[in-house]
């Protein structure tokens, strides 16, 4: 067996980053555990200010007086990890949630679907990146070994016995699950890393340590595989957002409601479901939470449709106190039936797209895929780009063809003019400097072409209409 382990070391910060603006997250932010009285998570700005994990509040405030403090909540991190598991479940079936910040995925039984480990790995990590989760990762023959490598911060994938054994031999024992008493005993005899420990005979260790330690060591060796509880998605949808600040106006809740409905849309599309009822819960620091429902006349799943209905609903709601969190609950679903037009007109197969992107990246590299978009230009050569250059209305002409040629080619076919001319002339700020008269021409075979006549009275083919 081959298991991958993802150690999500800052789930609280990652969840906070999804709720706040980019400039807000650029400020120093830490996650403070009142149980341990220390900093356990911090962003890059806090690191630059000199704050480190393990610092207390007094030392943190002395280094950075304007630091933002988030309180560690184990239940909130567990919800974030569960939401991530729901996103991964359509891609991989054997998933195990470990504590509150670890997730293990079995890989070897998925090769028949993905073809190779590289393709599968690209698909999984792409989902982590889209979710905005920071993680350390590793692969090994069992969950215990992969977890140890991930907590060490190896960030390497080993698929053979030799590679996994070599990576394990470099790990320090302090990152293992051995208790402090066992670590102290091993340290006294000069054993500090896993390689030294695994070279010792098991029967010798059995005389000095408990069965729990022996069971853990045999799991590290890959000799035994402890039973685990596999994750299974719930039959209803839940999304919870802890607000980064107390919200007093319902208008300011729109951005967080949008995040909840976006997650719901992803959930429904992956399962070909629709819903006609959403239930929201707005919680206060004190007092009973506010619960309200939004219903739709027809079952639907799109963000735009639901957001318009919810926006109308919250306009008439007044918050009794500043809101601290918002949750979305949905448990009434309907299958997309064959006769539903939405099944054909607006269906989106997420898994197929992720498999294709993962295959392309594994074959051609991480920078091999681009998203085509319309450019903000009248010039045909600049109407297609690989990145969105503007959010304004895209400028394009009524004679834009279905397919554009990479470079214009001389017109050698007998044609007749159907439409035109339309003159396009580049300005001094453009890289291309020309003046052209464009026409729509039709060949004897009935194919329509976008042609133009340049300043030298030469005729060229620019594109083809379908």
C-alpha cells in the first residue's frame, strides 16, 4: 500500500485568509492557544516581525504591538478539515482524517483510474491549492510512516521501499508519536533518529518498552497496518465561517454568504444535485442565534441564482447584536433528471477537468496549462490571451470569426464578398502598426472566411467562420 499524508499546519490562518481581503491578511496575524499559552500559527508578516512558534503573548506583543490575534479552536479546525475531505472525496475514496490537522489518502488503489502517481498527485494537490490550504506532505507504505515524514517537513514523495526507508532514516524521533518517557530513555542511549531505532531488533525493544511502542514501531516499518476509519461524506451539506470581525450590518455579510453558497454549488455539481431550500444560522457572542431559510420555486444549484434570492431576504433582516459566525445548512436535495434542461445546458464535470489538467501538468510541466480569455482590444491578433487582462467589458467587433489563424495567410481561393468593409487601424500605442479593410468572403464550397486588404492592396485570410 501507498498512503499520502498531508499535514495542514495552519488551518485557522487559512480559514481566516479566505474570509478577509488580501491587504488585511498582509498584516501580522497569529493563532494563539490559551491552553498552551503560546503562538502555534503565524503568517509571513508575523514571521518578518520576529515572532516565532512557542512565543507567549507578552513576548509577541513586545515584538509586534499591532499583531492580530486569532484564538485557536479545535472544533473550527476540524470543520475546515472535514470540508476539505468533502472536496477530495470525489477524487479519492479512501480518506482518513487524523486528529484535527492531518488527512491521509490511499494512492495505490487509484492507479487504475489515473494511470500514474504523477497524474494523481497533480489532481490532489491542485484541490489543496484551490482550497488555499498550506501543508507539508509525504508518502509511505503506511499512515504512521507518512505522518512522521510529513511532520518532519520532508515534502517528498517516495513510492518504492528503498526511497521510503531512506527518507524515514533521516527523521528525528521528536516528530514521532512516541511519548516523552520513551524519547528520554532512547536519548540516554544515543538514539535520536528513526534510522537508528529501526535498526534495533524488535525482540530487544520488546524487553524494555510497552506493547504500544512496539506496535507503533512495527507500523513504521510497514510490517503491520493498524485499522483506520475511512471518511464518508455526510448526507447533508454544512458550511461554517467564523467571521474575522464582528459584523453589525447584514449588508456586510454578503461576501461570507457568497463563500458558503460557492461551496454548496461545488457540492451539488459534483453530485448532480439540486436544492430548493437553504437554511442560514447567524450566531452572536451572546444570546440565541438567528435562523432563517431561503426557498426557491424551482430546484437550482448556481451561485448567481441563489445569491440574488438570499440578498433579497437579508435586506429585511436586522441583527440584534454583532454577528460572530455564519453557517449554511442544506439537506433537501433532488437529482437532476434526464428531462431537466439544466442537465444538458449547464452541467459541469469537475472530475474530468481535474483529471485532464493533472495529466497535462504531469506530462508537460506545471506551467503548461493556461486559461484562454478575450483580450480588451479591437485588433483580432489581441482578442485572445492566456490571462484575464481586465474586468471591463471586452471590446470585440461584430465580424469576429469562430477561429483565428495564428498568422494571416495569402488569399488564393476564389471568393465573393458577403459583408464589408470594416476598417481597423492600430494606434501609436499598439505593437502592430497597420491599416486594414476587413470583409466576410464566401468560397465556392460555401465556407465563410474573414479576409482583409492591406495598404499594399494585397488580400489575406485572417479567420474562418463555423
